[in-house]
C-alpha cells in the first residue's frame, strides 16, 4: 500500500480562496439530494416564544438544546453544492420549569467569513460554535447571537473535541491542510477554556480527520483514505477531498503523555469513518473502538456522505503490542451520529445510540445498543417523520447508565415543520415523554448538545 507524500506538490493556497471558510466545499454535476426536501435551507431567522407541548417536559431539564448545521443561500448552485459548505446556522430551544420558553434560529457571523457550521458546545462558561479544517471557533451569546472569534483555542479547531470527564479538559485533533500542510495539531484546552498544550503530529498525506477518541492511556488518531485531491482542486472543486484507495487506512495510538515518535500505528482495511461512539481499554489492555464505518467516501458521490456506501456500526479491537486490529460488524443497518453517556467518554460503557440512515438519506428511527450483550432497541419516528443525532442527557439522580433522556429534532413532512422530541432512554417502547412543536422547519444538520444552565454564563 502506497503512502503518498503530498508535500512535494507545494500547495500554498489560503483556505479562503478555496471556499472553505464556512466548512468544507463540494463539486459535482446533476441532481443534488443535499438540497432537496429537509436538506434544503430555511429562508429566515425566527423567534417563537412559549411553544406548544404535547406530553410533559421533565422538570430536571433546565437549559438549551442547540444544534448547528449548514444553511446555504436559496440560489446556491445545485450541481456544485456540497452539504458540508453551507453557512452555519444554530437552532436553539430553551427549556425551564417544564416549559419550552423559546425557539430561535440564527446565522453564525456574517457572509464575509465567520461561520462555523458543524457543532456547538458549552465549555468554560461559553457557548462556542465550531468547525474543522482551519475554521476558527466562534463565541455565541446565551440567546445564540454571534459575539466574535474565540481566540483562546490557539487557531483553527475541530468539529469534535473530546471532553475528558475526569479533568474537564478538551482534547482536539485539528487539521488544516491549506496551512499546516504536513501535520495535524493535537491540542488540549483546559477546563478554564484556555490553550494548555499543543503538539504537531507529522502525517505522510493530507487526510480529512473529522473526529478522534480518548482512552485512559491513549489519544486515538484516525488516518483514513479521504485525502486532498489535486485533480479535484485543479478542476475547480470547492470540496477538494476524495477517496484514495492507494492511501493506507490506519489508526494511531498516541500515549497520553507521549510524543509523535511514540505513536503506535495499526493498519486497517480500507474505510472512512466520521464518528466513533466511544473508545476504552479492556481488561487485556486492548483499545476497543465502537465506530460508524463507510466502505468508501467521496468516490462517486462528491456532494455528501451517503451515496457511496451505507454506514454501519463496527467494533475495532486494537492490540497495541501486535499492532493488529480485529474489525467486527456490530450492526450492518445504515446509521450515523453515534452518542453515549457523556460522563463515560474514554471509559468502559454499556449503552450507545445512533440514528438510522435510509437509502434515500432520511433518518427514520433511533437505535439503542447494549454493547455488552448485543441487545438492540428501536424507536420509530412515524410515517413522514425523520430525526437527527440523538443526544443522551443523564437524568438528575440517575440510577443506571441509561437512566436519562434522548433529545433530537424531528422533521414532519406531513406538516413541513419540526418538533423537538424528548424520549425515555431507558425504554424506547414508550411514546415520547414530550414533543415540543415548532412553527418552522429545522433542516437536517450535523451536531449539537444539551447545554444545561449550570455549564454556561447567561
């Protein structure tokens, strides 16, 4: 297997010149599923107070459910639009005292540049919108107005920082191919929201590294064969990453306090993976990674993730001594956006959650997994209804790992409007505990979080 060194090409273009200031870009011809139906943008920012609720909102939920995603202009070119490029828009819903106090959707920053479009987190008292590939994090106010660039994180960031539940630190793998060119930055942000440390990790190519994992002793690096394509770049593609079957897939185990030369690189079969559910170390010292895997990515479908292969849930068991990886299919059904109990990130855990992905690219149900026994459960949203990433929120005074709520936006094609649905995570056979009805549509987007008021400043 060839590992190419792209540095010899001498690329030196600024990221803004390639249309990547708001995320990643795209280029294709013909129809575009990522602009049809609920993938399409909404036309206005709106505010609605005192929303209608069916059922009862749990009293221990006090805070905001925030979700980030792309919202391109209505006249965006269909053929060349890539789902990852749209200008960032945050959709937020505030809950307090069993009531849905407000819903708001707001663009992030301006058309001129500030527009991270992939995730939104609460950390060190701040609400922060984030994106990968060199995009700067942006501070948002409590009512999701843009406040400005967050300069505390030391530059370009990632869509997926990992919170260490024991230290309160964020661990981040940051790639920025247009500026870093020959490496990624491994960054640690302390619990006060300041840059604690950073390390350059050399790579032989320019891969798209969307996410990372932590375990007790390792930082996990996913070096996979979606790489910068000079052919795509030379033909004017806004989104210059493509599948490269000649680039070796591998996972790297960086000791928590080690250096780049200490990384244990372990080869994989060719695949691309955006999102791990969790990672931990088993009793034998193996690193166990539960992850959503695609056999190919951006090979034929260069507008988004769902056209080349169906995403499935796998378990990779990495033996650091032999550098061998045992890859097992957990569930071959199409699914994405895995989550687990936030306090168990990097630790052994039992339950995980994903959203189903249909062949048409809709999200008809939620899957729950007992990763120890193999048991699965399913919550169907119903005819004409399609959900999104299921966010697990522990119940106050929880008695078990899955004692909590699953929260997600659900689009109802019958009404062309969306709801926020709150489920009992322990029992998916129950109807929704609460359905908060929105007067508008929330387009399919990427990532978000329940941010309790205890974590942020108003």
